[in-house]
């Protein structure tokens, strides 16, 4: 039988100054199953806790009520006190008579006293139904998965690996490097992007603790913190990378030339290719949609209609190590991980919605990222900025900021954060390339909040003579060889019309394609733009609501490189902290299924935000729900949805809450 | 003996609680009304309803003997809401007691006969007063053979009385469990198998059995194999009951009400029921 | 000469009686006719032209739920038994319903008597109304009753154009009638209706033979175990006893239960001696037609036809009896 | 109502936002009517409609469910489900004779101690105005 | 029509596609109909179909969830089948649905056919079965209409009137649980109304407990009730349960644009949410 001890705290005068403690004690003594009711000056103090311990032992108590402050304040303290008296810590219930009684009803002591008595009465009704609960230990697979091989993913993987733990990095492109590999220089220091990135890429590829999986995608994620199972799809490279030595003969000789994705269509690559010269791994894949041999095979397979395409197979013939593997198919592998870090980065906004800017119809309207490729020494023009239309060097260039950023109408109200600085950088660089160039920058506000950013912006004006025009251009149109940018200088309050040779649109950042699908697979939240949602924007910036899954970099929101690197390191630190433990303790206040009552409608499986409810099939073919103790967070959503009450929440059972309500009318 | 309104329980005080097995407790009660304390009669086989006030009542067979005046005892296995509530009670608590109800083992009629007791698990509870009655009147009965079976050694009830039973004259106690533990040196066999193994003679013998339905079914077959006739085999039936007076119709089996016409039946009677038991 | 009471006099007599007695009489509201307690000011609400109430008048003696006693938990639990304070008149019951009460009497008044039932029974006078336009599903004459059977009533009223013929059969009835404003009249008693007959005779002997027939499983196929048959039946009396706790007060409550409800025989551990749908279903008919008669002398059916009318899936006791009769060959 | 009626409110507060909000009202010493009895639940999504129905059956004059603002749920989406259940339950109870003014869902964040006190004050005022429930 | 049903049933039984066809046969009043389970091809002539076939036979499928079963189903009954499929209680491959086009049935009671339609038909616009393997009758394409004038009438009452209205009805309830037993959506092994731990509905047949039962029964059917009207039809004390169910149906339609049992592909409202959901009234 429950033997309840009630401990009423004075909290100095915080409670006792309002609530009539003797009256409360007298009432508490008469409550069902209460065997002792005592008071304490400060229950949370060491003497206070000691007296609780003593009373538990002396009166052989097996349930404890501490009527004091909020459980959010001291529940853990008193649970420890119970444990130190040899009682299961979960046999405690706190009656909040300070925050929710004495402090808010100081105007009427009698009412406050009555309310305190009722609060304790409800707590007694509930505590009688408490059962001892035991946390569970689960093991940890000390191996991390990093999704995305951009600068963030690279940094994360290196940091985790350097802490001594195994890492698998999955990148869906043929090479790691991400967006940063496409950049020419970085602001505000004007470091060469490739020069600082490629050493890291090489480090990564050679690190004994890191397994790199390029041309691969995460398909399915199950399990829970410490014990994830991830299905990874390895796309068919058609090249055996174990044999390939990366000599490059194949991609040099491949006759099929297609626009390069890496160069954003400004240059060409071959059907068998590495995306860029410093690619890691430096080994090619065959793009089957363009490969001639594949086309030939399709022609054979579809009944040999039309003209016979060439059989080609030049790469195969030339390969010194016979690494071309036509029989290679895509493969699905399941790997186990303890944690997952998502660093899927961003892509730039597709400005085809901007009809007023030509929707990509004007050859000499390009995006900022395209300009990066043009300026890059390893880019398609070898670093010469020329017009796509006629190959001439532009002398007047207009930059348009906030294309796909800060634009409510296009559903992109957020600021992409990096555009102001990179347009300034590009304007400076253009001037450096060719002192005759005049740049105009159309902006809404210049946001230069960052170390040396403001100085950098001023440098663009002072040294590069950039003319900043406040206002969003209303139209761009072709007039002969020139592009006319129409807009309004809102500071001067007059219309402007500037003929230029080149227009660069500073397109904003948006999450990489497929980010939403990945988030759903991982069961983490994403916002309306498909940016991943962190557990807390301020205090838990790299954690998610799913334990063991972290997010870093531009997949969470617009970030610049140093922020991405910092976040990558932060996520790595979280992972390392987790891996420094051998087991994880799971909270016992979770949902449990009474299988005899479960009718298998599986509504709980559908609504669980944590995928913590799964189902099993019994021997007689019934479906029944089963909760995963490690995934369940104890929210109770499934319980309220369960019609036959086959699922219940430990610590907040149906019986307990019902008794708590009924306790009011006892 | 019955209170005037048979729906109203006597108040009884819980004097003592003994843990018989991990899930069976022996409750020792004393009626609160002084004039009833020395005047409350019941017989082996009869039962009473115990009330855990606020939860409900449930029927339990008496496991004590009224004339020994050592308190009214019941063995309660924790299985539903009422039994769970009874298990929660501590000495000094008030329990409602409604009874006695039902018929009883006609032990007077068995005088001069050999008695073969076969109990399984909690089924041993209503047989304990039968054993103790015979031991109290040892000279008037023939040989007494007791088989007490349970799932595990921990589940054997009345372990503290095994010595007394085993040492009584012309009495043999056989214990068996389905599955032993490291300390168990006795039998590991199902009760019906032990019946067949011991081969007691049916001559001038009455077999009294109680236990789970499946055990009863196979024990019956074993007894018949040894030559016992239906009228030599006696059991107590378990049925859901609510009133104890043959009114609520829960325990209706054929033209019998287990609560009123039973719970003690010979297999001759049971075999006449249309429903299978 | 016959003693007759006019409708107006009858109502005013009831109005007068309502001062002293609780009057329970058929009242129709929302299209449902039920026996309800009517005060002296509500006598006009009594429906004298009803055919058959939805629920039987057993509710009065054996209500859907009733408190047996209350437990007061101060120092030691004290028990306060429930009791009724007033004498009552159950007015307007049909002879079949009166028989239903008589059948429950057999079970509830058998030793040890059910005191709660007995108290109400003793304090109640039954005034019947002869049934001059029975329903199509009625078959009281097949089970030993009749539209003007006064066996189980204290008073029977039979409607004629001149007023109600009054007949008292018991002392209690005679006593009560003395106060009624009656006139002596020359009356031709109305012709009693004749009902369809089914062959119920000998059914008790036949039932054991068909016990294991698959018939029960087949009929049970469509039974939805809704309990309605038992709840509308004037002579079904299965009940449940449980504790009811509300706001610190503990009551021991008895409420209706039906042998057709799913957990009726399931024991706390989960074992159910009557596990199949068919076995469950069969029990109702065997209790009515086989088990009850040898103990209490009659089959447990009044022929009121309520279960026939109310069964959602047309499980028809007349058909079952007929089928069993047919199965004997 | 001639006699002043002290309504009784059963409040189901989610642990992470509203319960913390109620605590904050205390820490900030904001007084409000003592008519509410708070039941702590992990999430407003834990509140089974049955609890609401049972509260009214037992005699509650009003029932309050309070949770995190939409989008802020500690469990990411519990309160969205609460909102759906409430949206259907409230008019339903009203239809069955529980005046809809007696049943409220409020979003109270951990920083809205003031809002919590205002909600309780306003709810209490409303319940006083509509008077006691006949049960 | 009847012939078509019989022939199909015969074929199904003869080919052992199913071991049983659940349909309708004449009731003992020779006027109305009742459910029948046909196991033998020789018995198919017992099957009928007419305006008295009120029962929603989909309830019976729950007990036969693992056995191949044929069923005669009206449009409203097929919604019940869809509901059960959606809630994973049935396996589609075990079912053969003989759908019957229906333009409404008659209000029936034993021995009595009324000239009017039952509530469910008065407001029904689903005349073609929503799921079937074999269709009897010509499919009707008709835009669904929603008429809730009966509900609005009660909504327009004052709170006190409404309270009185429902008290009058619920106080009559004898808690036979027939409404549950007949409902295709009620298939819990242990109904909350029967549960002891915790005890949600007390044993007392009293207004408070009756209110809890009727409220929660209906709410458990919210966004699930397929408006077959069986609960109201069988209620022995004539509680207008469809007025309760249809209120929830109306609000579910308005709030979530959802009708249960129509399309198994649509996620039911309580299994999902939208960020832009409203609080109903107010917000």
C-alpha cells in the first residue's frame, strides 16, 4: 500500500508568509494514504533534504510529495534525495505551491492556503499511482555519418575523425568540395578559395578514420541516437575506383562534350568526367545520359530503329588499368552509425521567375556564382571575364542585389546574408582585372555586419569606385549590344537608366534540392523554405529535435564560410562529446503499449513526431503497435489519440491524470 | 448465519498478511462485530466475497477452518483490479466480507475413505482446509495422498505447512513443479503425470482436485485411467460470480448456479452439464 | 352487473392516489413510451392508448442501476444501505409484463430473498390494463399468458366504451379499489383478441438434444451482442455489482448486465469458460427455455415480443422455438 | 447570481511553455484569481479529450488547455494536433450543452507570465459572468 | 437486381473465392429484412435486396477479418469498409464487395415500413458505392451535397435549451451499448466504456455517466463515423444519435474538408495537421 509522506516547504517566507502551513499540514495528514506530513524551512537545503531522507526511512514511506516550488526548479534535487534514501526517484511528486500559489495569491492568504491544500490533494492522488521507473542504458555505435561534402561537411568529418572516431562522408556529386570549390576568392580577405579548400579535401580523402562515399545518397534512416541504420545508395559510376589511377586519359579523350554543371553551363566537360581539376576523389564517373556507348546500347535494346550511333567505348579502350566497369550497377548498402550530421548546404536561387530581368533569356545577364567561375583561373575562360554573347570584355557592369532574397512577392522574404559582400568582392575583383571597368550595384541595404566587412564595403566604393544605387531595378532589357537597367535611385528619388555590358544578379541562397525529402527521412523538421530547423536557434544551433542528428552550415540558413566552418566544428564537438560515453541513459518517462488492448489501427505510428512507434505482426496476424524506448520523448501525443487506451505514458498515465482531476473533488 | 441483507458485507479487519508466493497473499481477517467473532461458521469448499471498498468485490474460497478460530483466511492471487487492491492493503485495514456462500465438501460422507488431494497453483487454496480437517480428524479417514503442483518452486503455496502434512500419520505429500530452479531437488512434472505415476488405488477413495482448467481436464483423464469413477472425483468450479445467491445468473451452468449449487461438484454432476468443463 | 370506472374518474382517482403513492405509469415523449414516475399534477400525461412500452416495467423494481449501499469512510467504513421510502402504484402494465415481474419474483424472492427488490415489490401495487390490440409480434398466449390474464396483477382494468371494467385479484388490489369511484353497470365484456400461436410446448424437453447443433453458431453469426434483448426483456435479470466512486463517496452499485455482453463470463485472468460467439449466444436461449423451468417452474418468457421487435438483426425467439421444434426430427 | 460564485477551472498546462509561463507569473509576482488548478502534462498534445469530458462531468466550471505557440512545440508538432482536437471538441461540447465559453485553448509561452495571469483572470471573469454549471 | 446478387454470390461460393457471403434475407415479419450469412451455393436464393435493407453489414467483416468474405454493401456501408481498410482492420484481398447502387432506403421497424426515409438517407448524397468489386445497378454521378439543417437547428438553440434537449435524451439511455455493438467503427477489444483501469465510465446508469458515454462514444467516431445510421436505428430508447454524429461530421467537413470512408488515400484529420489550421471559431 502506498505510504505517502508530505513535506511542506516554507521557502523562508516565500510560501509560509502567505500560506498557513499548520493548516496545510493538518489537512494533508487526513488525505488518503498519507502517513506523515511535516514542514521544513527550506526543503531544498541540505538539512531539508536530510529530514526528508530520515522521514522516508523512519516512516517507511514509499511515495513522497514535496510541496514547495515548481518541479521545473527542484524536481531533480528531490529525486536525488529519494534515491539517497533508497527509494526509486520516480516515486516523487512535487506540489507547486510557490510559483503557482503563494507568489500569485499573496493578496488573499485564506484563498492561497485553500489552494495549496487542493494542490497537495491532487498531487497525493497522483503520487499514489506512481510506479518505480528505471532508466535504460543503450550502447552507442561510435561512428558518425556526415551528409554533404561541402566545406561544412569536410570540416565536421575532419574534426570528428581527428577526435579519434570513424566517419563516413556521403556526397551525392562525383567530388567533394561543394559550393566553395566553385568560388574564386573569398571575402573580405580575398583568399583564393581553392587554395584554402583543396588541402582540406586532400586531408579528408587520406584520413584513416574517414571513409568517403561520393556519388552516393542517403535513402532511408531508421533507429535512434547511438544506433542509426542508414541505407546509402551508391550510384553507378561505371568506373571501378579501386582500379582507376586517375590518369585522366579517359576524360581527355572522351568525344562527347556536354555543358559542365560545375561551371554552371559556362564550360564543357566530357561524358566521362571529373567535375573539376582538383576533384576528390580524382577519379571519373560516366554520365550515362550522355555516354555514346550507352546511347548505342539503348539503340540496340529498343530494336535498332533509326541511325546506328557509334559504339564508342574509347575510354574503355584507352584505360590503362581496365577500370571501366559497364556492369557496375547502383547498390544499396546499410551502414550503422551513432550520429548523423546534416551539412547539405545550399544552391542559388533560380531567377527564371524574374521576368523583368529576362528570365535567363539574355546571354549577358549572369548570376554571381557564374561570375565566380568566369573570374576563376581554373574556370572555363581561364579567369578572363568575357561576355557570353560576343566574348568581349565588359566595361560597365551592373550588379543587382537581393534576387530571390528579401522579396516577399517571390516567397523569399529572408536575407541571404552573403550577397552584399560577394557583390562588393566581385566589383573589386573586376576593377583589379581591368581598371577600366565601372561597376554599379543596385542594393536595398548594404549589410556588412561582420569582421572587416564594413571596411571591405568602403574599399569597394573608395578604391574600386563602385557606384551604389539604392533601389531594386524594375526592368532589364537588351538594346543592341547593351543591356539597359531601369530603376529608381530611392535616395535621390529619381529614375535611373543605365546601359551596361554585363548584368550580374546576386541570386540568394536556398537549400539544396531534395533537402525536404532528406529531412523527412531523418525525421527532423524543416521550414517552409526547406531549411533544416535547429532545436533552438540560440542555444542549440547545431542540434535537432531528433536526438543524435545534428545540422550545420547553409542547410540551416544562409551562412558564410567561417560560420559554416564554425558550425561544422560545433557539430563535430557534439558528436565527439556523445561518443566519449560508452552508453546512453534513456529517460523512463515514455510511452508503453498494452498489446492486449491494441487494435492495430496504427494511428499512433502515423502521428508520432519521433517515429518512436512502430508495429509488429503477432502470430495470429494482428498488427500491434510497439514503442521504441530510445526514440520516444514522452510527449504523449499518441496516448491522447489512442481510442482503446492501449498506450500509456509512464509518469503521466491516464489513471494518474484522471486521479489528479478527480482529486480536486475528493 | 447470513446477515439480514445478503448484499451487505460484514466488516472485517485485516489482521495479518503472509506472502505465500510472489503473487499470492494469505489474508487473515477478523470480523469487527464481537458477537460474530466466535460465531461465524463456514465449511471447507465454501466461499465468500471480499470487498476492497471503492474497487469492488470478488469471490474467494475459505482456506481456514472455522472451528480452529485462528482467523478467517483467504488466499488472494493478484490478477485483476479487486485482487490488486486487496494486495495493497496492510494489517489494520477494513475489508468487507460477504458469505459464506455455496455448498461444501461433504467430508462427513467421506469418513472411512482414502482421500486423494490434487491441487495446482492457487487451486490448492480451497483444498487446504480439507487437508487440515482430515489431519484434525485423522483417525476417521483412510490414507491421505496430496499432490501439490505449481509452475515453479516459488509458486508452491502453503510451503510452511508441508512439514506438518508430510509428517502426519498415513499421509503422503508429493510436490511437483513444471520447472525447477537451482535449489529444487524434487519432481519436475505436470500434475496429471504425477497422478498416473503414483497410481493410487481407486478402491474406497475420493479424489478431490482443484486447479487451472487445463490441469483439471488432464487430471480427470489420468484419474479415469486409474479406474476412478465420476462420482469418486470431486472438484470446485471457478466461474465469474457477482451475487453469490444464484440471482445474477453469471455462474449459471445448466440448471445449476455454481455459487449456490456449487462450487463443489462431482464429475458425475459435471458430466451432465451440456456445456463442456 | 360489473363495476366500471370512467376514464375521467380513473384519472382523478390516480390524481388522488398520487398524493400518497408514487405513481409509475406509461408516458410518451419523443415518440418513446416508458414507465415513468408521475406526480399528481402530471396524471394527464399518462398514455392510456399505448400498445407496449419500449422498456418493460421491470425497471421499477430492478432499475438499470441502483445503489445497494453507501460506504462512508471516516474512521472505519460505515455502511448505509439503500431503501425506498414510499409506497407505489405501478399503473398500466400489460398482463405479459405482470408475468415478467412474476418470473423475476421467482428468482429474486427465492431464499435468500433480494431485500432491495422485495422491499419495492412489497410496497407496490400492480394495476394492469388488458391488452385489446396486441402487436403483431406478441405471442403471450403461446407461453401461457393472455391479453387479459389477471394472474399476476393486483387489479386489472379492461377498457370498454362505458369505461374500464375493474377486477381486483388480491387483497392489496381489493383494498385499493375500495377508494375508487366506480359505478355498477351492465357491460358486455370486450372480445379479446386472438394471437398467432407458436408451438412452445415441450420445448424444454427438446432443448438438450440440439445443444451441440451448429444452428447456434449460424444464428449467432448475425448477433451483434448488443444486450438490447436482455434490457428490453421483462423477465431478464442478469446483473453486475461494482463499486462506484465519485467525489470521495463510495457506492456499491448493481446494474443491468446481459449474458450477451462480451466479458460476461470472462474471469479476471482472462479465462472464459464460454469462449465462442455461438456458446455465448446459446446461453440466453438455454437459460430461458431449459435451465430456468426446472428450478422455477416456467419458461422464462412472457411472449411480450419486445426482443423480437427491438432486435436489430431480427433474432426472433418465435423462430428459434420453431426451428428447435423442427430440428427434433 | 446573487451569491458570488467561485468557479473552478481545471488547467492542463504543457510542461515546456505554459507551465513555465505560469511559473514565470509567480516569479514576477503577478497576482491572478486563485480559481485555476493546474495539471502538468508533458505536452498539450497529451490532453485526451476524455480528460476534458471527465473534468466537466466531475464538476469543473471551465477547462483550460494551454500549450506552446504553434511552431514552438517542444515536441515539434504536438500542439498542432491539440489545436485540431480542440477545434472539433469545443463546438461539440457546446452543442451537447457545455457552453463553449467554458472551454479554452490558449498559447502561453515560457516568457508569457503576464499573458498567463491575464488568461486566468479573464477566464475566471467569464465563468463568473455565465454563472455556475448545473450538473 | 436480386438475381444479379444471387448469381454473383453463387459464383463466388462455387469458385471458393469466398467462404461466406454476407447479405440480406427476409425477416420473420415477412416485411423487412435481416442480415444473413450464406455459406452454401445452394442457399443463395435466400438473398434479397430491397428498400428495407437497412443494416450496415460491414460490421460483420471485423469478425471475419482473416477469412475470404463476400459482402453486399450499399454506398454508406462501403464507406464503412473503406474506414476499416484505412484503419488496417481488413485486408482488401480477403474481400469481395458486391456494391449496390442505392437512392435511399425506407425507415423500418419490425413489422413496420414507414413512407419516409431514415435520417441517414435524407441527408445522403452518396448513391454509388465508393469501393466495390462488382456493381449492381447503374452508377450515379452526382455532385455531393451537404445539408445540415437539422444540426443548425440545434446549434441555434440557446445553451440552456440545448442542455435541456440533450439531458432529455441522454437521461433515457440505459447504456446497453447497442450503439457500439452495431457500429462498424467500434471494434476495440476493450472499449473505454468497459475499462476498469482507469475507470472512465462509472457503472451507474445516471445522467453524468451517460453524458460521458455518449459524448466520448461520438467523439471516438469523429472523422470516422460513416453515417450509416445504425446506432440511431437500433437504439432501444430512440436517442437521436445521428444528431450527435452529424454535428461532428459537419464540423469535420468544415474544419478539415474531410469525409470519412470516401477515399482511403486521404489521411484522416487526426493523423495529420496543417500549420495554418484554425482554432475553429475565434482565432
